[in-house]
């Protein structure tokens, strides 16, 4: 007789083990405070919660790119395509684009399941977009369209991980999707540490060391995860460094899992995004030389369409039999959502010079990216001005990952509160200011160092006020705990 | 030196083991033939491929419900909401509904990640819709919005399955999502057989027998899957039968996983859909008595919006600690797509009598459902008219699952071709007619019986032609192989 059959002791222990700090306890507390503020605006020393915990631009008032949304709306309701009022409400090229997309969809049916890998015509468009970006050919059959990048990452982990003996090399700090997915699939995360002192640089000697160490413990390392531009660390890899990584994977027989979702988020003139595929091909390495997966998402970039759940992975260097297995995994979930598929085709093939929407598209894109660059710089400077804080350069992505040297009394107080020191700091920050950040312990960090991840996404006209609140909090915190 | 690090022998064997016939070898062959027809219209003895393998109504020209698409389009491009042309193009209540929905979304941001369980306001709407359907209260915090029902099923399997020792009771025949998901999560499918002679009836004595048999092998059975209306079997459970199932789960301490995605697809006047939650609550069983999960999807019903990937699960009877774990699993993938979330709220709260769109909405819905009922009847009759074929009554869902008694010579030919006899039949049918069905072996069946699953979805004006093609093929097939 078990009227409540499932208890915490009888569920899958891999689920228990998995952690996802980006939506962890600090965020749950923030949601609680938000409810309290709604019921009583004077219940806390601030008016509102500022979510700097997650790369979710439109939740902080970033507006979508008009052209993209026009096309999506027309594809949702093609009945209005031929109407004269539509020509007043929508740009001419969005009408044209929507018609072209509908022509690529069998039966023009945006409400039908597509091919498991995504609509072929949209994959053709994306393939052309990647070719234009990299200068190397792309086979549309190498593309798997997915509901954002996360399901694609899960699919690869599911394919590669057989047991705890299988290891995946991951950067530390890392985006916790990777640790969560590896835990859920029962594998072992083999950490390699990014060098904070060298701008979160990636050293092949460190990769080699960790690989050997894992091997000596009987771990079979199967793949290397690289996040470029970096999350949470914001660095953009140099091409020379990328070449070393490609050679390392080739030499060691590792699948290179390249998280390239921030490819459009580069803010400094001395760095440029190069895809790992471009780098590998420019080294003369083809399908036979290296197995490579590139993840892309519509959630990031200047578009920031997180809620649309669109994305793709490009897989190269896998045998036909393996590809069949990946196809089967994709088929079990039938297909990714069609709006997300359409949007993925749009971000990889936006309006071109001469198109009716080009000028407004370019102005919107440019406004977002240049504002993000300014916000990153301001916040970086502010963090670096705080006592005990040193902050990496924000070269790309959407985050800063400042290190905070906490006074001993703060470490003791955290210990007493049974929480990690950076979680202690983040909780205090939230309670004092309404600002939500993620403790560095959620991403991994060198033992004894403490960080927070803070997005650069709050609206530009509020950055100064945020910096004021942050500075006031930090000063008071240090005053309270200074030894 | 491994230049191709991953081989079929070194991937996760659970992936190899998993099967998904709905998009299996017959469908891959169909896609190949479709390409051949495109290049040479005379390459096969038919003009086009007719996909009867999958419940994908809009791929066979079913039109979406206008009101739903109006609201989706307006939510995609809210900039046009206030324009006078919009009032010409869109119904008044779709404009009103879109505005209401946008008001429920924090910052009106349809491009932002939502709460991991889905937008709270939309969950409120869905909760009210379930309450109106069942007459029992619903807590919006019990709802998890998902990209169709499949990810929800995976989430529950991931939670419940620890190892091969954990069993999930599944109907045979079953929808292969269940066998695939159980295989991928490394559990054991414990089959219970539906009784074909009793209209695919479900007997508690069979459940009990299979449960005991599994227990005797050391399997810990954790949950029971029920698909109602049935897939692939099309039966609608009687309420009395549902009560027995609820009592069985309560008594045995099993989680009841109720696949209720065909709740709007009932075609016979003597049967009615009742949710398992309604049945359990009407028996006086509450949260403390039974753990129950109901899956719903926007892909089925009269709406058939497969490409939108919307759905939800309602979970009741789980402790707060377990719910936290489910929340964490949902969080790892951030959220389901917002258009799918909006659509889920629309199907659970469609236009009401008196709303501007009600008449056209009702006419569209009624036309689809009554046509499906006629098509089901015609195909059922046709199958029953074929030599050696007996077909269940199409009470609900979107499928017929006729049994085919194949002549011995056909069984021998199949053996020679190293394929299951029903797959042999399905392949022959495809090659002769272009009609794509799924072999019964993809769903499971009593040993020595052979079936095919055929959807009732081809356009009504083509059903007669399909029946003619099918009959001609079947007659020739039997003539060829009759002993």
C-alpha cells in the first residue's frame, strides 16, 4: 500500500544530482520577492526585481527585430498575405519572404510536423547563410533544427555517454546546461580550467593534463566542449588558439562540441568570431579528419528571441550509421517548432543591402549591439572599481563574471548560513537591491575563488542607477564584513 | 589516432536499442520515392506519396482554425495591434484576445524565456479550461507547458526510471514514443495486452497478471501508461473501466501516466471522453491518494497544430520535493516555445457563444470533426471488406489498426526478405500505391498477429480513390501469395 508511490529517495538519482543554477535558489527567492512586491510595494527596499541572472534580453525590454516578427506573423496567418491592408501594415520584403518560406514548406502547412531535421528549404537557407559566414560548403543534410540549442546539446550527450566511465571535457567555469546534461545522461564531466589571469584563456597544456588525468582514472574522454564567445566568461577565442584546439581534438580523437550561440555578440574591435568549422576547414581538415558539432540559437545575438525556441546544430565528420542514430533521436520528438525553424532561417539570412527593410533592420541591429557594447563597458568599469573585485574584459556574449575577494568574516558568515560564499553574496545583493545574479559556484571556479555572473542586459538608461545600487550595496557589505 | 572517434559500436547502446517506427524505414523509403517522383513523375505507378503514417492533419491539407492563427500572428507582431487596417484584417475578438494574452506576459515580451513551467497567466487560462471540462479544481502550479506532449513524457520517464530494474506498464499495442523513451532512459517496458476481440479493451486482470509477472522477475513497476482515446487502437475507454484502472494504480502504488492528447477526437455518440483526473476525483480520491499525470497537446484534436509544438502536463499527487525536481528538469531547457504556450491556452479556452468569432470557429471545428468521423467510418468499412482483414471500430483518435491475416506464402516471402510480415506488406503497399502506413510491429502486437496503422486523415474527397487503390493492391497481394 503506497498511496504516494514516488519519494525523493526513489526517483532517478541522476535527476537529484543535476544542478541548474541559472534558475536555482536565488531566482526562486527573487520570484518570491516579486510576488511580495506585487502585494505590498513597500515590503522591500526597492521597487522591482532586476533579472541579471539569465541571457534573456527581451525580458529586459529589448525589442525584437521588426522584419523577423513581420515574417513570423505572416507565416502564422497566411490568409492575409494577399490583402491590400497587409501591404499597408507589413514591409514589402517581409511579404515576399513569407511567401517564399511558405513555398518551401510542403503544402504551405506551418501547422504540420516537418521532416525530423527541419524543413528542407529552411535548411537550404541556413546552409547558404553558414557558407556566406565561413566560406566553406555546407550540406543541408548536416543540419538538425532544434527548439533552441539545449535539446541539441542533450541529443549529443545522449549519443556519446554510455556510463559514468565516459567523460566530456568542459571548461570551468561553464554554462551549467553542460554539467546538467552530463549528469542527467550519467557521464563524467572532465573539467579543464580557463585561466582567469590570462583573460579566461584556454591552454592546450591544461586540456592535455586533464585528459591524461581522466584517462589515468579509467575515464574514456569522448568529446570537448568549447563555448565561444564564452559563457559565463565573455572571452572571444583567438584563431590561433582555435587551431590548437582543433589539432588537439583531431589528435586525441575527440568530438569537438562547439557552442557558438554568441557568434553575433562580439563587442571589441580586436576580436572577431570564427566558427570552429571555418577554422578546421581552413587548416585543410575535412569530414574524415574531425567530428565537429556547432550549436547555434535564435535566443542570443542581436535578435535575442529566447521565447521562440529556435536553433540548429551542424554535424560534420560522423559516419552515415551514426547520423542515422541522430536522425532517430530527432524523430522520437518529431520535429522542432516551425516558427523557431523559420526564425533560424531568418537570422542566418537577414535582409540584404537593397532590400526594402534593410535600413531599418540594420539600424535596429546596430542600436542593440552598440548599446550592449556600451553597457558591457560601463558595468565592467563599475565592477573593477569595487573593493576586492576584478572583472574580465567583456569581449563577447552577454555576461560579466567578476571575481570577488570576500573578507574572512563573510566566508565565516556564509559557512554559518550553510551556503557557498558567492551564493551568500548574491542573496545579500538580491535582498538589498533587487538585483539577481548567479553565484559563480553554479558555473564552477577554481577552489577558493568566488565570482558572480551578471548579464549586461538591463536597459541602457538604467545602468547608472544599477551601478549606484550595486556600489552602495558592495561598500556596505564590505564594511560589515571587513576583518 | 582515431580520426573518426565515434563508431556505431561506441555510442550509447540505449540509443541503438530505441526504435521509432512512425518515422522508421518505411517512411525513409517513402521520402526517397518522393524525391524520385519529383525528378521523374513516371518513375512509379502513382503520382504522389500519401502519408498515412502519422497523425499530422495539416500535412494532408487540414486548415488551421482561423481564430487561433489570428491570435498567434498578432502576438508575434504586436506593433500592428492598434492599427485601423488590423481591424479590417482580423476579427475583433482575436485582437482583444491577443491584447489580453500580451497583458499576461511580463513586459508583453513574447520573445523572452518564460517561467520554466510556462507563463503564469496562460497556465491560469488552461487551469480554468480543465476545470470547465472536468468540474474539479485545478492549481495552475500543477501545469508544466511543454513543446508538445513528447518532452513531457520524457521528463516523467527521466524522473521515474533509475535502471533496467524499473518497469513502466505500457499497453500493447502502444504509441512508440513510450517504448522509445523507456529504452532511452534505460528502463523496462512491462507490456499489458489490449484485447483486440473486445474492441481493444483493457482488463484489470491482465494488468494484475503482468504486474505480478514483472515483480517475480525483480522488476519494480513504477507507473502505468494509459492512452485514451487509444493510439494506435482508436478505442475510447468506458468510465467504469477507467475507475478500475484508477483503483488498480492506487492499490499498487503506481503513477498513472494518462496520455489524453486525443481528448477532442471522439467520433461515436455512445462514447465520451473523461479525463482520469475527473474520474479519480469523482471517486473521492485526492492528491494524497493517487499520483496522476495528464498529457495534452495542441497537435491533435480538431486543431491539429503539430508544427507549433505546444502542450502541457498536469501533475497531481506529487510531494513538494518531487515537484521541485520536475521544476529543475523543466528549467534545464529553460521553457517551451511561447507560441506553443499561447496556442495551448487557446485550445483550452476557445471562443465562446456570443464571441464575434464563435460561429466561424464552431463551423470550422465541426466541419473537421464530422469529416474525420465520416472518413474513419469509410476506411473502417473498406478494411473490413478486404480478404483476411478485420478492423476495429474507430471510436476516437486518428487511426485504424486493422489486423491482416497473411497467407503462409507471404510470411515465407517476408522471412526471405528478412523483414517482419507486416513491414513486408507495408513496403509492398507503398511501392504499389504510394500509401504510407506503419507496420503493427512498430507498436507491438500479440505474437503471430499482424497489423498496420493507417491514419484517417487524407482529405475526404480522396478517400474513395485511396480505398480503390488499397483494395486493388490488397487483392493482387492476396492473389500473389494465396497458398
